[in-house]
């Protein structure tokens, strides 16, 4: 690199000012850009009203397992534990100049296939008792997140807050590969109407189920009117 180029690069981060005939340098701090996973992985967090076959990259998540009615206190408590760890992790990495935006809530859903395997994907949410639903709540995290740091922030959260499920939060990796997805707009209890589209698409293209039903909650369902909720419904296939 020539002296001229090197000097030009230095002057991009240095503000040269002249005051009362005295030349001085005021160094401007360079703002670290915050990693926004929703913006970085636009394809992952985007779906259309008509079903489409997509390729999903491998990703890492904060995760917590559970079973039961999603309107129960258990479900709410595990969401609270998951978010508490997620924000503690964010601030821990912010101190390392690796700040990131806490991503959207997601969930994997499944049930006992030996009892309910005969049901179609749109029938299952209607006919299976909600207390028998199993789920894994997810929040995607950057690839640089390590289990050691998660263990540290879990300990810190337990020290500060009396939350029952913090110890159950874990790092989880998933690679869905190929999936059929569609955007559902409206209340959760209307999802079966949208799931019909996925089933018909799979039948038309001779695709088979190859994983757990996956939902990505683009809207904050605590603050959004039910008719305006936007949820990505995703079915891994082969």
C-alpha cells in the first residue's frame, strides 16, 4: 500500500479540525454494526401466500422443550425463560463488540404418531387435544454463539430472576434442508385453512413429510390483533 493510500484511509476515521490556529485530531469512535438475523437471512424469514418449495440452511437456536396447551402458564413461562436468556446473551456479546438483534420466536410442533398419524396436517390441530401437543420453542442466534457463553448467562439470569425454566434453555442446531412453506395471515385457529394449501402442494409434487411442523411468528402475538398475525408455516419434505 502506498503512503498516499494509507494516509487517505487514516483520514477517513479522523476528523481534522483547526481551532484558534491549533491543529488537533479528534478521533471518532467507529460504531459497531448490530447483526440483524432477520435482515441477513431474508429468505429464511420470508414466505408468500402461495406454497413454495424452499431450501433452508443450517442454523443455531436458543431452545426450550415442552408439552401442553400453548395457552397455558407453562407455555408462557417457557417463553419468558427463553427470552430472558436471549437478551442476556445479546448483552454479553455486545460487550464483546458482537451485538445482535434478538430474532423472531419460532416453534416446532409434533404429536404421538402412533395415535394420531392417520390425521392430515390440517386435521391434526383440530382433533388432537392441545394438552397432548409437544413443542420446541426457538430463537435463532448467530453462528458465533457458544455453549460456554450460554451457560454463563443462564447462571446470571438465575441469580437475578426467579424463573423456573431458565436451566432448560439450550443451544440447538437444525438443518431442515428442503421444505414447503406458506405465509398464514390471521388467527392461529384458522391455520388449518392454510395448511390445506401445503398438503395439496405436497400431493401435486409427490412430496413426503420429513420433519416436524415449523412455525415462525413474524408478528408479536401479544400486541397484534389476531386477524393481522403473520406466521410462516413450514413443512420439511423429501
